[in-house]
């Protein structure tokens, strides 16, 4: 097993001098007070200060930084906007955190070939903003799209509402410039869709910062559809809504997005943003977006409405005007944040199940919640069976977090049992690595480890994430919440 150097064996003074020479003094963060902002990502239950934070501006600077890390055998962790929900950008003790916040240039817009090249710190939403005037958009739209970075999206292979029809991030990435852990710069993929040789772009997308740091990304953009309709249908049972989802797909209609929210989420959203759009007494609602040519969308809209009514939908609202559509989506996009109305803390899980198992799995999640004594709200991408159970708890209660994590783990195991997966879009990170053996054999995991070592012989790139070590869910496979290691100051 490769080892990570212990904190006390590193003399940071010459390293800091080298980083300051590469990046300038202002772009090397080293005081304890300044480092607080970087000690966790969106999974706030794990915290660890890095030894240093560095803020490069270019591929060359990232390369020089990684060469220093390589020479001194210092582990590093990449961080985009820090919105990840699986602890992927959680620093490890004694690491250098490489933050891409200054790498925020849109380098090239090639409308004719529908390509955009960006630096990794560019915020997801900026890509669409840059091309929407010319009638284009970037399809992957995580709910965090106004704050999360493209570099983070690449590393997590992020999804979003529109990924049902258009696919997740990997389907929209043509090429990457990557700095390998030894500082070498490589290009994978390119501007054309089919490149000969191994699909290294596919390998890097979703690798959670364990193979190197992405510094330039070539993205595919799509033509803005001629027409868009959003339908909101409300139901008195999960079964009715789930059957609607299956029947729509069986009818050959692939909506751009198909989202489900349960009663708890509906009320939390209405309490928070008071949109007045979501019926508070519905058991569940479905939000269905259809896009394409106007004639198609109108026809599909009629068919979807008929399918929903056939399954017992109480009421259906159709939004065509952009401001009306936005209003219907606003509550869904604000759903995670709205959980603050219900509970001081929440823990969100991200599992995938076959669509047909929705009623069974949602009923079992409720039972599991009752067994552990916690309420679980559900708001998720129903079309692709990507669940987001939100477990509501109070972190000030001793032992609550541990219980909630156990409950989250049982939900993930349930997803695997019914033929699904332990992650749809949030990645594995620090949080879920101990559940990898639920899905993969030892041989599978060893193969992944080999691939990792090909790129990172010294185990410096985001060590301890994604792959469990030991290969079980026992002690040591998961970082402890109280494992905040003191880093010697310099
Ligand atoms: C309210 C809320 C809603 C969300 N909704 C969604 C959703 O709908 N769909 C979804 O998929 N996710 C969602 N997320 C999760 C999160 O926003 C995504 O995972 C996002 O892609 C993370 O981007 P980031 O810039 O914040 O990355 P970070 O959290 O900074 O990093 C994430 C991972 O990427 C690695 N990384 C970052 N930059 C690079 C780089 N340049 N090179 C190599 N590795 C890098 C990090 O090491 C880490 O492993 C949501 C989060 C929140 C808080």
C-alpha cells in the first residue's frame, strides 16, 4: 500500500517559498483563520484544514504546483466551488488544496461547431449565459448550477434535471487538458466527437480528482429548443405518479426532465418561497419538461396529460411562457435549501434505482426512516430513477449524525439490492467509499486501483477518496467526524 507522508516529516518553509514564487504571495493561503473557509465542502459533517491553499490561474501554474508536490511527495486535493455533497473536495491532513476559483475564463466560443472551451473554475451557468444570445445552451444543469464549477462537474460527472433526455456531463465533454500528478500536461479527446485510441476523456470524467487536475475543458453546446412546455401534475399516491413516469417512457416520449417531489418537500418549498404553484395537499407532484419542435412538443404535451390523467392525476398545470416555466421550476431548484424550514440539518443521499421500483423503494425508505426515528423527504430525478432522500436531523443531538449515516447506508444498500447504484451524480468521495464493495468485487476494485496507480504512482491525488481501504465498510474505511488533525504551523 502506498503511504502518505506524516505531517511532521514535511518542512513547509521551502515549499511555501516555491509556491509563492510560482503564484505570488496573495495566492498562497496559509493562516489558520483563512483556511477555515476551505475545511469542508457541501458535506459539512466532515472537516479538515489543509496545510496550505493555493490558487493557480493557468495550466502552467497548476503544472508547476504539482511538480513541487511531486518532488516533496505532498498529497493534494483539487477544489472547484466546494459544493460537492460526498466530501470529494474535503482536504486531507497535511495536503495542499488546489482551488480553481481564479481559473474562470471562457477561452473560446465556437458556435459553428457548437463547442466552448473553458477553464475549470467557470461556473456551470456561465456557459449557457455566454451562448444563449446566439440560441445555444449547455445541457447539464445541476440544481447547484449557479454556484458549482465546470471542473467540479467534470470530476463528479454531474447530472441535473435535463440529463434524462440529454445525458449527464460525460455526454457533453469532448476533450480535456489535464495536469497529471507528476506535473506533466496531457490532452485527452479533442474538438471532434470520435477520437481514436482509448477513451481517456471518459476515464477522467467522474474520476473525482484522483487522476490529476483538469485545467481546460471542451464542452458541447446544444441549440436552444424551438418550444418548451412544463407540466405540473399532482397525485394522491406515489404509485400513480410512478406509473405515470413509466407510462410516459413506454409511450416513446423522453421528456427533457421528469422530477418528483413528495408532500414534505412541497410544503418546505411553499413555506420558503411561497410560489403558490405546488398544491400543499398533494402526496406527490411530478414536474415534466418537454422540449423540441413546436408541433412535437404540443402533441407530446397532450399525450403526457392524458397519461397522467389516466393514472389519476388530480390537476395538471401547463406552463409555456418562460416566466411561468421558471416559476414552476423555482421550487424544485430551491428544494434542498428549503429543508432548513423543516430541520436544523439534513443529510442527502444519492442512489439510483430502476424506475419501476419507485413505489417499493419509497415505501421502504419511509419504513427505514421510522425504524431509525428520522423523517425522510424525497425530491428527485424520477425519470432516471435517481433518488435524493433527505434525512432530517439535528446535529446538536449526540450520536444523531452516526445514526443518520447508518440510515443513509441502509438506503444505499436497498438501491443496490433492487438493481441500482450507490451514486447517480454526487460521486463517492469520502462519504460513500465504504459502500463500494456493495457494488463491486475485490477484483473490480483492484482493477480501479491499478488504473489509479498508472496515473498517480505516489498516491498524491486526492488520496483516501473513492476506493475503500481496507476493502470493507469497517473501521478505517470511513473518516471519523472528529478526526480533525492538527497541522503544525510554519
Ligand atoms: C444545493 C445543492 C444542489 C446540488 N444539486 C446537484 C444536482 O442536481 N446534480 C449534481 O450532480 N450535483 C448536485 N450537487 C452537488 C455538486 O454541486 C456537484 O457535485 C458539483 O459538480 C460540484 O462542483 P464544485 O465546483 O462545487 O466541485 P467541488 O465540490 O469543489 O469538488 C468536487 C470534486 O471535484 C474535484 N475537482 C474539482 N475541480 C477539479 C479539477 N479542476 N480537476 C480535477 N478534479 C477536480 C474535487 O477534488 C472533488 O473531488 C448539488 C449541491 C448542492 C449544495
